[in-house]
C-alpha cells in the first residue's frame, strides 16, 4: 500500500512514522527547505530557537503525544514540568497554577468546583465561547484574566475566540495527564527522531517539493501532483491545514468551505530567553 503525505510538520511525520512501521510505502513532500514545520529548531548564535511551537510536549511524558512517540519507537526524552505551571499576578507575586482558587472567595471556590465538575461531564453543545461560559457563572475579573491567559498559553487565542467545549476538553486532559514537559533537544529532537524512523523503514521525505494539487477520481483522493507529475497513492494525507488543503482540489462542499473561511488563525508573540547553563 502506498501513502503520500503533504507536509513534513509534526503531524505529517507522526503519520509517516506510524504508516512505515505498519509496512506502508510512504512518501512525504515538504515545500520548505527543512522538515519539522512549526515543530523544529533553528540555530541562532549557538542556541536553538523553535520555528513556532514552544519547546514543549503537551501533558508531558504521560500525554497522548508522548504515547504516540513511544508507539513508533521515537528516541525522545521528555522532562515533565515541575511545577506544572505558575501564574504571575499583577503585583508580581508568583503562585502555583493549582493555587489560583485561593484568589477566590470560599463561596466562589465551591461554585467553581461544582460548575467544573458538571461541565466536564456534560460539555456545552453550543458554540458558546469560553469567556461567555465563564461570564455565565461568574462575575470575577481575576477569572476573566486567567481564562484569557490560559487560552493564550494553550492556543494563542483569547477566551472569546475559543469554544467553551474545546477549552473544557483541555482542562479535562490536564486533570487526566497533568502538565506539559520539555523534550531534551527541543522540538527538533522530536521531528528528527520521527524522520529517522521513516527513513529507516524505507520511507522518503522530500524538502523543497511543493504539492501543486491532489488527484481526484470518483470523489476519492488518488494521488498528488508535484512538479507537473502525478504520483499515485492508496492514501493521501494532508498536514497543511483545512484551508491549504482545500486549495489543492476542487472542493464542492460549500458548507465546509464557508466554515473554514471563517476560522480565525491563532496569533502570538513568542519571547525566547537564552541561558548559558541548563535550566
């Protein structure tokens, strides 16, 4: 079976490693001159800057991403964060993330626990934003600011731009898997390990190879077009996002196109700090 993957970011490389381990013939096409997408390293004055993501594994060594890396045999060491996270208050006091409840009155602490327990079990079915969900139950400036900070840290979005059900899923996973972790060697150590698995299993990864289109037959993806040449495949996987993928074929699903055209991209400013010794 032949699989073609568009994009050599973290998702594309994970898919490639999984498929090559299962015996698939895999080819990955990446338009950039390096692999890893937003999850790799760029050398800068002796330091390694990430290309987009933080040098971080969501939920550390216990989480889904770490489990997938173990399943494919990626040689990555993850150091779990201790403490899980901290909050910098406006008076510059630093508190543990789990201690934020102490900033609320006892009545609000009890109410928050009850609301969270109910909402984690019965998540909202509507598109109510996380900010409006908080506002629905609380009138507390500290909680509003915490919601914005948490969404910014997790998704590079504000609370008004994130559906409450999505944020509650993240909170649920925090209780289940705990906090994040840092991979030794940064993001690049993860994507480099995945590329080694793919190549060792006979897969091929091509950089500076831009996919021009997806070949469609009877409404099924049957390959990709690269440099004017059609490369057939039993499976086509795209790791370049909904919008980018929709540009590669004639999508006739108007409802889907309308939905992805209204998606708001995440934005953020990342400040990289360097150290002359391990932190």
